[in-house]
C-alpha cells in the first residue's frame, strides 16, 4: 500500500497515538471519529489504516501501552526488603508515574467500557497484576506485624484510588511541589495501614 505523501512512519505512527490519546481524553472515545484523528495528525483518514486496523485497536493499543509502561517502570524500581519501605516506594512511584501521563490515566479509567470483551480481559489482567503487587506488599507487612489491615484487597483498591486521584487536581507550580505531595500521601497511606 502506498504511503500518503508527507507521511513518515517514525513520525506519523507516534503522532497518531498522541493525537488519539488527546482527543479521547478531551471528547471521549465514542465521540471521536477516525476522520478527526486524521485531521489532527495532518493526514488523510485512509492513511490511518496503515497504522491501525480500526479505532478499537487504537484504543486498545493506547491502554495496553500505558499498562506495559507502568509494569516496566515498576519492575525497574529497587526492591527494598522491608514492607514499609516497599510501600513508601510504591506510593512515590505511583504518584510520579501517573502525574506524567494524566491523559493516559484518564482514558485508562474512563474508556475501559468501550473495549471489546477480549481487549477488556487483557487490560483487566494487567490492572489486576499491578494491584496484586501492592496487595503483596500489604500482606507482607501484615505478616511481620508492620501493617494492620483487615481486608488487604479493599485496602489495595482504596490506596490506588487515593493515589491516582492526585492526577485530577495536581498542577505543577501549585501550592505544593511534587515531593511534598508524595510525602503527604505517603503519610496518609501509612496511617491507613498501621494500627
């Protein structure tokens, strides 16, 4: 298939992802057409199909890419032995990682319902893996007596929801710098899991 004039795979592919992410976050997946994405990228609508089979595949690719990046970044963290240190590292990591990707975070939560059942199952499994990592930290802390958590699964979900919520209000240059936000959320998390 001939490439659209002015289109370069190493530029156009990433630009499609960037513009689709922006448009999905701003208007919602259902409201955005492939034609709108093409217009934002600066290519003809038909050229998009050189990079993605359809809009569903594009949404799935964005969500899976976000979850893949999250898993890779988490696995690269140094692994502390003590559950308290591991939890602190997780809190700081989660906030910093997600604040750098507010649009990806938004669609990762708001657009799950628009995935096909097969695609949803893949993303849900990745989310479950991430949650399980935190739950394992909590259980390790419970085993050593460092944490007092009556329901580790519920605590896991509550902590992730609280930490992810930072992306809805935090703005660089605001009242608190990132490190102060991370430290205060760490204090809140620690209070949640200790007696």
